[in-house]
C-alpha cells in the first residue's frame, strides 16, 4: 500500500512537470512569433534605449543543465557586451538619432564594468548624437552611467544615493557556536579573509588594512571620473558628500534643488518632461512619439546587415566568468571540464592564430583552477600566443589561471591578486548530539571517518588538510614567480591573500598592461603577426534548444521571465533570496554550498 501511494505521487509529479513543460514551450512559441512579427526591419529614424536589468555580467549565468527545460536564467542580469556592441553600431547608424538611458533596474555593479559601459556611451557621443537619461532616483552605480549623458533629468522629488564605497560582512561565528556547529578553517595568507565570517565576529586588522587600500583606490577613480564627466572639482565633490547636511540645509531639505545647483543634474522633471525635451532637441513633431528600439531589438534587426566574415586569420576569444568549479558547468560558471574543452577546441582550430582569455572570476576550486591553467599552457605550447584580459575581478583562482598567459591585461579598477589558499570543513556533530542524534561505527583505517560531518574532525585529518593548504600555497607563489619572472620571496610578500587593484598590480609586476578587452585583442593580433588583417572568433559552448530560446528572448521578455519563475514555483522565494540584504547574509554560506574541491582546498576571494 505504501509503495502504491508513493508510486502514485511520482506519477502525479511527472504529469505536473509535463504539463508545465508543455505550457512553457507553448508560451515561448507564441512569444517568439509575436516578437518576429512585431518588427521586421529597422525604422527610418529611432531612439536606441539602453536599459540594463539587474547586474552587468560578462556572461548570462544559465541554470544547470539538469534544470532545463523548466528553469530559466535569473532575470537580474544584462550582458555587458550586448550593450556596448549596440552603442558601437548605433554611433555610425543613420537610423539612430539618439540614445536614451533607462537605468532604474540597474543593480549595484563593479566600477570596472561601469567604466566599460561609460566608455561605450562616450564613444557614441563622438558622433554628435545626444544621450539623455531620466530617473526618479539614481543609485551610486546608476548615477555613474547617468553622468556620461549629455542631459540628466531627475524628478523634483528624486534623490541621488552617492554614499561612497564600503565593505561590510555578516560574521556568523557566535551564531555557529550557539548552534553547536564547528567550521574547521585551514589557510595560508595573512590577508585571506574569505573565511573570516566563520571564525570571527568582526573584521580583522589585516583585512581592514587591505580593504582600505583598494576601496580608497576605487573611490578615487570613481570621484575623478564623475568630476571629469560633470565638470566638477574633485575636492568640492568630496566636501559635498561629507558635509551633505550643511549643504542641504541651505535648500530647506530640497535634495533635487541642491543637485541641480551643484551641477549633478541638468533638468528637474519626470520621464514625460524628458521625452518632450528630447523631441524638441531632435526637432520631432510634438504630437508624434519617437520610435524606440531596445538593445535586443536593435541587435537582432541590425544583424541582417552585418558583413560575412571571410578571413582565415582569427583571434580566438573565450569568456570565463563566475566561480571556478569542477566538471561541466553552465554559462556564467567556470567549469574545469567545460573551459578545458573550449581551450582544446581553440588549440586545434587552424584558423585561430592567437587566443584571448577574458577572466571575470573570484576563483574557486584549486584543482579546477590548475586543470584549466594546464590546458591553457598547452595552447601556448601549440605555438599560439595567449593574452589574458581581466574583467572587474580576476582574483585567487582567477589569477592562478592567468599565470599561463604570455601577457596579462587588466582594467585600472580590476580587483586581482588575492594569492592565498584556504580549506574549509563544516562539522555538525555537536549540534546533532545536542538534539539526541549520535553516530557510531568502525572503519579499517584511522581516517576512515575523517570527512563525515557527523563525527568530530580528527587531529590527523586536520593536519593532512593544513599540509595540503600549505603545499598549494607554495605551488601558487612559485607559479607566479616563474610566470612573472619575480623572486619567490618578493611574490610571497605581495601575496598572503592580499587584493590589489589593476593599477597597483601593474606596479607590483602582477600584470603587464592596463587596458580594455579590445586593447588585449589588438595586442594578441600583434603578437601573432596578424594585426593588419584579422577577425574575432568567439569560442563558446553551443546552446541547447531551450537555452537558445531563452538567449534570444532574454532582456526583452521581463514578463516571460517572471512567468517562468512562477511556473517553477520559485517566484516568491527567488525574490526574497535575491534581495540585497539577504544576499549579504547568505554570502558566507556560499562557500559551503557552491564550492566543490575534492580536497576541500580553495583559491577563492569573497569580494563585494
């Protein structure tokens, strides 16, 4: 009877999944037809709307393969390179009259990525076409991009949230003690702070010192960029933020009035006021709406006119984005087997003469990082130069991989280094004992039960893990020393898990050049001797049919994304889990739930 009952439940669950899948595919089909029927060609004149959703990412993070076809990507992502490509194409496109920035859905984003998008906006402005932005309020990330516009509109009751940069973490050591949960930590590196939330209730002096250096460096860059874009004095901008109550008192609490007076915004008004302003600027009839294209629509419609690539001399490009894990992983996560496969594919492709690896990663598994580094080394051994281009972060395991490059390029505000190692092993035996759950048994060796989380970690196993961590650290600094032609002692002095910005990393010899991805691509072509005539070829994993559908629709299908979350029963929970406050709280637990090194040894840097 019991077997029949549970068998019936399984049948019902299968039918439920089948119904959801069929409904989801039907909805996708209808939506695709609607999209393609709505617009078949570029309008004669239009405004390009740049509307980033959520975080700017190098790759859209896809759910794991096992989750398809039910799961779809987190909607809070926008592919940075789609936005920059659209702006580059629109610059010389006679169909595009202007760019309108809609930044209300952009979440907190790294300064390096903001600078990339800002550069694309300013490049578009060289065409003489206007860029306008309007908003009811601007976060710090949003305002950075808004400052690149020719005209900034702010609602008369709006606010600009300029607060400076900071690092705050939730420390859970005391909470774990109350729950009788033990977290065994093994590390090398005075500044290796990713594990501190498990073993402390406050920031260590070493971590505070390290954070202060790179935070001040990034804040200096942010302020200088704002001052340049808005024609302000950097010192006065700092005073305005530090003494905001004094300045605001002069305007009886009218923040918007203060911002306009100080030159932070150009016009006070709502979105409709901005539309009227833009219509006058473009000499467009007031009784007609200006045609508007989203980034996705514009790229799709413009793709028909792109010239066919014919050169057999190509610079290969592989994007490695996300934490570094073992095995095969979806886009937006670096899997050792997945990335190694792409590197092997580039190595055996006769058309690819040189390779650029774009790394945007805080690191992860030490073993996975080494597997990838070794495969990258094989690309060089095949006679193909390898250029590393770092994104907003290429730290720990991300830097481990980078040591296999012929040249390393980074943005000035890239966070890199963090050359340190740690091991982490949770243990729940005390917590289980308190609840009346005990574990007993026997094994054939002294360490047979070593990695069970319901039995206290033995001293022998603790020594084994610590020696492994020490060994990996020595391997790490020797890799850096050889690849960067530095004395081991010098590397050890700047390692210790410490994080550096791109500017400092260049000064210390950890990278070669400061520059963009395009700069790295040009350097790769020059090194391979094909600078006069080459084409770019991105090497990536082919998408499955469900992934292709989502990739095609992603960015223009907000309603579809939300529906997908509801269909999978995760809408409410996803909203809660993706709230910034909840994300900050859950960050320490990410180490225990996502990282997967078989030796429990990691080269990972937890940064905001």
